[in-house]
């Protein structure tokens, strides 16, 4: 086999320009694919991280039916104190749950005493919230545009930056928040703007925040009543087993009609970005298919040319007794070498470019977020799989020319000029 | 003892709707260790006969035995194995493998056909290269040596597996007269040294004269068999 490999290698060097051109095509293809996977993957990872770590958490528990009417933030679908306690007990018993945060979401009116605007609000327990969505504090600008300290004391309000601009509100200004409670009566509380929250893509991306105690006061709620429990897990990889486990435990809690009280969703079900993530996965698949097509066509073309140009040589080696299997192996090996060389060089170049992009700090904007820093990375397994696909396709592309070469009748091949 | 036994051998080709008879009912015997020439005008069937004896082609009818084996109905793989085990070839255009050196071209049948270890055969290969006069060229590629030297390398390659029979179809057609004469003499020397049977075709009357047995073909039939050993 080493002899066949040596002859195959020399045959490739014989047509060095053609070999280089074909290899370049394979190299460009593999570089394009690996860079796409790295950049698109890092964008996906970044966005998922932003969404889960600054807004949604990995999982959310609501009262059954809440998510279907989430746009009007209904207060009549709040979880009562006993139900919250049940969920808390289940969550504390799951080792994959790192933290959770209880939220009371509602809609209200915000007034700067001269203008009034609608606002969606999250009443939060700051300590629990910052543990569950640790990137939230990075979105909040405090005094002089600096990031606010991760506190949200009673009497303070964080407002979305779009609303701050519209109502010309600045840190330290007083506003009045008005909301309708479950009984239909309207109440208002004066609050101090202590933070401006940067906008984010997706649900909750333009919400304001206040201390849950202020929310209880405004809505005249007594006891620990919430309508959302955001959950942070030890890793995104455990989302599926944890949700199955939680569903199993929480489905045991039924209402008077014997129907489940709770519903539990992953971040993917709650954020439209999950569709973009799916599109990225689909695009990655298409890019891989294009790579396969490039490798298949270019290597098959070059190997067919090699067979046609070397018919008499094939006749000679067949005449002196080389078996059809060895002739087949010779041409397969040539195709494999082309693919192998392209895959190795392409992978090395790709890894170099990825390092360079990380060193140069690639920034991009998405929606209202304009300083996202991409850190393209690629798993070695992904590089190996892509390289193996290229090598496998190279072998496949060489198969037909190799079979053609091995099936040539020596007497006819020797007559060829 | 007969190395080649041919009985009522015919070969026809289909060219569109026309059937061409390249060989018609040919019967002959070739003894082991003889130096045989097949002569005749173009289209007389020389190459067809050599291709059939060389197990490169299959007959339309009749039987052909080489080294006591009926070779007319072997499949592709069996034919390849038979050629590798029993035959050597010298071609008109030398047909050396351009990417291999002179040494590697001679070594090729041992490694790729006989699956023999190259190290153990180094002495044998060098001996052959020396015998055909190209030992000093062993590191050169075919493109770096002359036509005569290429044909010498081809003779060495044909003999390296110690075949019973070497087929040479017009081995001197692309060489000048002096070189052609040297190549035929070289083949004759090799025949004496290794007791290998050589069958070659040629047009050159002077070279024909070097053969021990001459078969003259005309219109696909044996017109004459001349045994010059008797004279």
C-alpha cells in the first residue's frame, strides 16, 4: 500500500499546477465552511448567552395559560404563594438548577409629570434576579453612563432607554408609576430613576424594572405572588433533562378541575431568536452541502482527466500484471491525497484566521445592540468532522474514475494515443 | 517442450456493421527457450497474435495454451495474475512509468505485481540493470534518458519477474537501426542467460534474421514457419 501511495503522490506532483488548483478549491471551500461555522456559531452563542443571561434565564415556570396571553401581562394568572413555594421546593431539590428568580410582570403608565407613556415592568427580587440573569446589570447604565451597581432598592426604577429618550428622563429624576391591580382599581407610586436599561432583541428587551416590594405596593398584593419564575441552569446542555424532570414533578400539582397548574418553557420557546438560531443551523448545513459539491465536482473532474490522459500508462501497468484492484487503489489514493491535503491545509488556515479574528476583536451590531464582540471559536471535533467529510467525499469522487481505470481493457488502452 | 500451443485460433472484430477477421484458424507451437519472430505486412495480424499469446486479449474461437494453461477464457483478474506470474512485455513506445526512476520502473513489477520485498531483490535488479547497460542511469527518470536506454530499461522490467515468456511488439520500431540491432542482441543475450522465450514482431529484415524461428503472417493466417536453427 505504501508503494501505491508513493506512486499516487508522484502522479499528483506530475501535474503540479492542476493539483495546486484543485487543492486550492478544496482549501477555499473548507476555509469558508469552517469560518462560517465559527462566526455564525459564535454569533448564535453570543445571542443565546445575551438572551438567557440578561433576560429570560434558561427555563421559565408560569401558571398554565400565562404564556399564551403574555403580551397583556395578565395579573389574574399569578402564581399564589403556596404554588410559588411548591416550585421553589422542586427547584431547590434539583442539582442542575443554579439559581432562580421570581418576577411579577405587569403593564403600567409612566409619567414625568408632563408626559405619560405605556411601560412593561418586571417587579424583581434584585439579589435573585442578578444571580439568575447575571448580564442584566451590564445592560443598566447608572449615573454618568457607568454601569449601575447591581442593586435595585425600594423606591428605585430602571427604565428602558427608548422610553428615557422619549420622556427625556435622566438618572435621579422622579417619575410616577400608575397601574391597575387585579381588582380593577388604579394606584400610583412615586419612584426615582436609578438606571437606564439598554434595549435587547426579544421579549422583555424593552421592559423596565422595579423592586418587587414596590410592585406589591403598587398592585396592592399581599403575600409572595408572582407570575414568572426564571431559572438558571448549570449549563445549556442540561436544559432538556432538567425540563423533563421539572415537568414530571410539577405536573403532579393539579387545580380543582384536575388540570396541571404550571407550565414550563425553555428559552427557545419564549424567544423568537431561537428561529434565527435554527436558520443559522440550516445555513451551516447548506454551506456544508456546497462544500461537498465543490469537493465532489472538482476532484471527480481532475481524476477523470487523469484517467483519460493516462490511458496508455494504465494499459501498460495492467499488461505487466497489475491487478484491477491495485489500479483502482492507485486512483483512489490520488483523490484521497488531494482531499487530505486540502482538508489539512484548509483546517490549519481556518484555525489561523479564527485566531486572527479573535485578536482583532470582531464587533457587530444586531437590532439595537451595536457593540457585540464576536469571539469566533470552533470545536476541534467540528474541524475533524469537516475534514473527514472532505476526505470521504474525495474518495467517493475518485471512485468512478478509479473504477473506469481498473475496467480498461489493457489491449485497448495500449492502443490509445 | 511447448510453451505456447495454439489450435485453430481466430479473432474477429466488429467495426460497426463490418466484421473484420484479424486471425483465421491459426495453429502453431512455440518451444521453451526459443527466440521467435513474427513478421508480416501491416494488418496481417501480428499484433493480434501477440496480444492473444500475451493474454491481453481473448480469442473469438480456438484454443490457446501458454505455460500449459488454457488462457483463452480467463477473466480480467485471472488474466492479470497470469501475466504477472508468467509474462514480460516490451512495447514499441517503451511505456515506462514517467513518475518513477529507472530503478523503480524495473522494481515496479516485483512490488506491485509479485508483492515481493524490494530490499531482498536489490541485487537482482542491479544485476539486470547492469546486464542491460543502464546501471548508471538508475536514478534518472525516463525523460532524462535516450530512447535506446528506455528500451533497455523496458527489457530489464520485462525480465525482472523471471518470466517464462517475453512478448515484444515491434520493440525496435521507434529506434534507429544501430540501437535496434543492439536491443535485439540484448534480448538474445538475455534469452541465453535466463533461458527465457522471446517472441517479437518486426518489419526490419536485418532484425528478422536474428530470430531462431520466424512465423510469417499474411491476411490473418500463418503463411510460413521457418526454423533457422536447422540451417
